[in-house]
C-alpha cells in the first residue's frame, strides 16, 4: 500500500518545501519516515488499550499490563476517576491524554489526504497556539473559574491539541529526516527552499 | 560563512532543566500534563541554540531541532535518574508529605477526585526501579525530540518570499524615421 504512487506522491508532497523537486529516493524516504511515525503512534495508542485488557485477562498477561501501566505512569497521573474504563480497569492514561494521543493518531492517518494548500499554508506557530490555548484554559484554574470542566471538555480540548499538533509537527519531522539523510550539497538546497 | 555553534551545550542546558523538573518532587507533576516538563527541556534546548546563532551563520533547520531535542532528552534522562536517586536518599518519604502539605495548603486536596492522593503517594513511593530507568531513557529522548520540533516550529526563520525580478530594460530598436 505504501508503494502506491498516490500515497508516495501525497507524502512526498506533504513535506513543506513543495518547491524542492523530490527525487525517488526522497519520496521513498518520506514514505518510510511517515510509515515509521504512523506505526510508532499506533503502537503507543495500542499500549493504552492493551494495559486494561491484559490486566483483565490475568495470569502472565497481567504482568505485561502492569508494566504498560508503569510505562505510562511517568507521563500521566492515571487517576481512575479521570480515565475511561475498559473491562472494569482504567485505560493506560487519563481522558485528556487519551484524547491527545488518539487525535494525534487520527491526524497522522489523515495527513497525506489533506488538501495540499492546507498543508502548505497552515503556519505551525498558529497551529500550535490554537492547539495549546484551549487545553491550557481547560486544564488550569482559568477553566474552573469560567465554566465547569467535564469529561467532554477534556476530550474536546485534548483532541483538538492532538490533531493540530500532528498537522504542525509532521511536515517538520519529515523535513528533518530528509535533511538528516541528505548529502551536504542536497542539505543546502533543502534549507534554502 | 562561519560554522554553526555546537549542539551539545544547548542540549545539556535543556537536559538539566528537563531532569530537574522530572526529579524534584512537586515540579515533576508538570509531566502529568502530557510530558510538559520533558518537552519544555527540548524546546529550551532549541531556544538556547538559537541564541548562539549569529548573523551570517547557516539558518536553524528542522534537523537541528530534532537532534537538539533528542540529545536534551538523553541528558535529561541521565540528570533525572541521578537526581531522583539523590532525592530519594535525602528525603525518604518526606517528599510525599511535602506534596500533600502543598496541596492541602493550596486548598486543592479536598477538590481532587477520590483516590488521587493515594495515586500520588503510590507513584512517589514507588522509587526508581530498573524498568523505570529503561523507560526514562525511551520516553525522555522521544518527548524531548517532540519538544525540539515544537521549538523549531516556533523559532524557525521566516521564509523570505522571492521578489519578482525587475523588468528588463526596453530594447533599443532602430530609430523610426
């Protein structure tokens, strides 16, 4: 599927410097990078769901589940009351983190199919600000002072953050790998673009 | 053209900030906000690097952001593991009490959902096992890299659009009679 010319063209074109002609090596590199990012995000999100499933299964699987919970513990408070439940156990991360990661996955999946003008014109600075502001308001005392924060507000603000982050960061990540893998001569061309 | 500045020092500064945030009790709660502390380290590494760039040097590139963020994550992991061990040795269980007192003095302890305080105590009392050290060295460079990319997105030089070339001078033809 990744060798399909349509996907190759989309992903290579998605690298923000559309003015630089992408040769077949660069197109393939962009596709492989995109695939690696997609699989990594997919595995990360799968771990969030697998943690409660493994613990509910019991036996040896429970050990894997507990390891997954411990892995996500460093990046999330994992408060059960603030988490979605699966088979009576909370997911690996809280509602807000879940929304962020699954929206990031959705953004990564959608990225090659976005209209080209959207990918080229969207400024990462504006995207980041638009992503961060609602979540900061919702997660801090500002949100509590203005309205009652609920699971829905956490899902919406976290989801928006994850989605916009993927759209802001994916072109930069693809561009970075192209720069890292190019020769100094090609690098100059890429950075000039 | 002068060479680019080294990436080790800015990454080290970012890593130290990352490690301190991750290891100091209370401050480490910032990482519950989608690894904000770790991403901040990567972001700041790009900021420090950008400050070292002088006019005439090659521009900041996205690969610089990735390298700085990931390297800051490696330094941050080392600093946080060492500092966490030191904090555990020095404070014992006092850090849990400190966070509880802090939350109570701010009046937040009653507002937290039931089970939250127990979760915090459990998390802080768990110590730093080998598994957590391994996870630290995966998570920190990964989220540091994302922080570095965010830093690049914020600090990247604005693209100068090529201006249209001036129109060619009119061709002098033979004078009409």
